[in-house]
C-alpha cells in the first residue's frame, strides 16, 4: 500500500463546537515552539484525524508571517502524520487536535519539522497509553 501524504479539506478541523470542546476539555502536549491541544472525540468527527493550525497575532503582527508559520506547520504535519493515523485506525478512535505555534521568531522549516516530529511522537505515546 502506498502512503498518501495529503491534508484534504475534510482533514481540517473547522467545527466550532469541536474546537470549543478541545480547548475546554482537551489535553496538551508541547515541544517548544509547538503545542498540541488534543481530545479523543468519537461521535462528532467524520475522519479519524482532524487538525487545526494557529499562530499568535500577539507575537506576529503581520498576517504574512502568521500565514507562513501555519503553512510550515501544515507541511511538517502532513509529512509526519501517518504513524498517528495508523494508531488511531487500529484502535478505532477519532482524534481532534489543534497545533499552536508559541515561539516569538519566524522559524525555518527544518526546525518546525524536527519539533513536529518530537511533539507528534509524544502525542502518539499519550494516545497509545490511554
């Protein structure tokens, strides 16, 4: 089977109800400068894994900078989400997560990719242990 490194529209987290649940009841994992807020939500999601991305307008005044950070995070996530997706499919679970960039400087892709790997590994360990 060929791995698909995609991030389709239906894999994006957009529903306000789920996002509110995520921040009120969810748990967090972080590896500076990336923080993941996550929650296992079985009944509301159509896909096994849905993700949202954010960069603070307090730290990055220009929308161009925020958009670049979110683009880098989406690309790093897209390339490294396969193990997490497989674990969720074997457990028949659905996960909503929100990735937040907490740093104060514009990152390079190599840094984002490295930290994304670390934080997704931590998340995978938390999910497999629960």
